[in-house]
C-alpha cells in the first residue's frame, strides 16, 4: 500500500532502513558488554516485557562487537526501539545515526 504525503513518506522510509544506535558502555571491553547484557535482561524482567525470541543471537552480536572508544554500534529499525527505551531508563549515553 502506498500512502501519499510528506510525513507518511518519511515514516515509511524510516521503517525500511536500519539505523545505527551508538551506545556508550558503562564499563570498557568484555566486562562492559556483559554488564550491558545484565542490565538489559534486568530491564526486560522488571518491565514485564517478553524476552525477544532472538535473544541468544542478540547476546552473540553484543559480545562480538568491536569496542569503538567505549561505544558499541547496534542495528535498530526505528527510533522507538525498545533498546532506546532501555538506554533512557538506565542512563546510557547514545546517539542514533543512519547507516551510510
């Protein structure tokens, strides 16, 4: 279905392309990634959210990411991602960028 209008077009474009969540870890290296995953799991449980079915894949991706000056880059679909809610709730420093 095609929806005409500037704002609808923008919203449909945002949902088609991945965005890059640049999230600063609270601790460096592998310990920082483990701490991030512990906090994320705690967040999901405390907020009574359903654990994503691809959680094991998510864990492998987080543990395999390169440390970039204390930041990790995570693919997200849109700016209303649960990961953004988590980052705000747990006071993580982050930015959102489009992939080049």
